[in-house]
C-alpha cells in the first residue's frame, strides 16, 4: 500500500512544479509589461488600473 502514497506524493510534487513554472512565467510577463509602462491588470498595485 505504500506505493499509493508514493504515487500520490510524486503526482503532487509534479503538480506543484508545473504551477510554480506557470507562476514564474506569469511574473516575468507582468514585469515586462510594467517595464513598458503598461498595466498588468487589476491588482497590479498601479494607480488608475
């Protein structure tokens, strides 16, 4: 039965790795937009957005 926990643990670790990669990619895109003077959307901390 240990293998069920192992498979679930590995699957969860892969899911977290994918979400982390998506998060980092989104942060880089928002930083690039902010550098060009474009707003990153709601909640970006810039007034008037």
